[in-house]
């Protein structure tokens, strides 16, 4: 018995089998962007790369490179990007997509693939969602070459098989996934607004005035080593997530030294930071009850009895701290903040009772942000589930 060519999950009003096609046969062309070098031209036409394709959109901002109109015309000649074209990243982080939503003029480099769907066969939105689906992504990874950057050759991209239903079913699938994308976008905005509110509250509640006191009066080094090598819970610090398992940060390789006797032990309420990366937020407080170890390159310290660790953790998020930190960065090749430099920062420590009141207010907002982030993760998981079930 032949198994019908249909997805595992489907709208009840559709029963026809899906048709298998080659990607290059459902598009007018499969191209990439500009090869070679071109001069920047102030106030010119944006020249984008793969890093500018994310969140299912083309992201043009003030940092985007720009080129002259004459260079733009020589790159694309008559075939210029237009509304409805589908872009796909094909070098570096491959497989991110965006549909060109309007008639904005921009160019892109060879790290971006360019598809113009044949609308009598496939809609722009469905093609984008199809590329996002797990089945297509697996095929894309299988086609990835082994060069230093990693990428997909256009010829290989064009030969990938896809399965497509009727246009009517394509529209219905796309509308469902578009509605989830819109909810994800809204959820991100909620989190963004709450983070802005938290930042404002931190800077309002943690007030810094002129003082002779410094952080030196409230923190001191914590330099306990893993001499017995009994602890193997190797940690690292992400500027977005704080303490994480090193294996989560470097999934494809082992970074930790075989000899971990010089690694520093971290316990609950111990702070650690990377002196060369604190300017991008690589500082965190360890909140887990388990014990871990961290590379010797990190600086570890704790608070004395007059300063609550949660209060100090919020202090590190103030604009005041960031300003004072940048004033104390040292180094010619890589800027670093030494522990002496940090402890020299002027700091006023309120009473323990006042610290607790401030922490309580800020924690309430932080917890709300955590809840909204969990909701965002659920929406993303639901979308991924549909992408795995609605496509072949």
C-alpha cells in the first residue's frame, strides 16, 4: 500500500496529495548577492549580509553598510530585489529567512540567497515557512559544505526537494503560522518594554551620591581553588544568561582544561566576571545551590555583611556602574577591568532594611519578566511543533 504524500497534521477540508517539486522549479531564479569588494558610500543604498536577516525580516539600521546607486545597479542590473522575494542566509548561520515586505531599496552580499517564487505555484509566505520547517532545515544542513565559514552552494540549494499543496491550503497554513509569528513579536515587545521599565526602576531606586566610600569597603576576593579536582561542574558566564554550563556555551567542543585543580570554586552568592568581557556584560551572581568551578581567568568575589548580594547584582545594571567601569578599563589590545579598578568605584550602601525594600520591588518586576519569557518560549515551541507537523 502506497503511503499518501501528505503531512502528519492538516486542516480537515483538504485531502489532495502534496506535489513534490525541486526548489529551483518553483522559483524564477535562485541567486545570491554581491561577490567581491565595493566602496562604502555615505547615505547610499544599504548593503546587507546574513547577520542582517533575523526574526523573519530584513533589518536595516544606522549601522548598515551603504553603497552608491551606480554600484547597486551594476550588482543587480535589471533584477533588483522586490516585494515578495524570499531571502535565505546561506553562509555562517544558514537557514534564516525573510520575505521582502515592501519596495525598500537595498542590496545584499553573497551570504544571502535570493529566491523569487513563481506565484502560480507557491506563495512567498508558504515558501518562507517551508524553508523554516524542520524537514527543509535538515536537507539544508546536509548540503552545507565544510569550508571555514560553512555555507550552501546555490546549485545544491536549488536542487532541494520540497512538497507543496494547493495554493488555497498554502494560504491557510501561512495564515496560521503568521498569526503565531505576530504573537511572538507582541510577546517580545512586552518583554522589551518590561526590561526598559526595570532599567528605569534600577536607576531610580539605586541612587548614587558623592561619597568617600568605595566598593572596596563592601566586597572582597573569593579565591577558593578546586585543588582536589573533586568538582567537575564546569561553568562559564554568558552576557545574556549569566552563569551557564560551559558545555551549553560550547556544544561542539571541550574547552575546559584536563587539569582543573586551578579552577575557581563558585557557590551561592559568589560573583564572577571576565575582566576582558565585563564591558559587554560578562558578570554574574551564582544563584544555584550546587557548587561549580570556573576558569582561572575569571575574577571571583563576595559581599561582606553590610551588603546584600541581590542589591549589588542590581547595582551592576545601573548606568552609573557602566559609566564608572568604562573610566577604569585598562589595556592596549584588549580593555580589561581589574579587581582593583572595580573596587575603586565610589559606592553608597544603604541600610540592610532599605536594601531589602529595593530588592523586593525590583524582584517583583524581574519575576514578571521571567514569566513573560516563559510564555515566549511556549509560543516558540508551539511554532516549532507546527513546523514539524504541517510540512513534509
